[in-house]
C-alpha cells in the first residue's frame, strides 16, 4: 500500500456516527488519530476552524474535510475501491 494521507477524526464519546466512522476506517486498515473534542477545548476550536461545524464526526484526510460519516467521500479521498 502506498503512503496514506494523514487522517484525523474529531469525535465525542456518545456520537454513534463517530463510532461507525472509526469502525469503517479500522475495517479498511486505515491508520487515524482520534481527537475527543469533549476532553480538549483547543481541539474543538481547531475542528470548528477546519470545518466550520460544531457537529461530529469531522474527518480530516490530508487536509480535505468531511463532516459526518460519508463513506463515498472517505473512499474517494483515500483512493479506496
């Protein structure tokens, strides 16, 4: 596998879609960094700055932002088929 772009997923512990997104990335063997925005106010501000959104999940794939769990965008940005 060629080098994967950096993946950051901004989450909260109670977010169903966050869990689904993390499971999906794990199934696809994608490495990612999880950031819990309930524990880190600076990270929450960073997420809003990147996405313009308060809602989670926000997934940053090599600087491209996905708000929510959007499987087709995740696949496209990671070149998954």
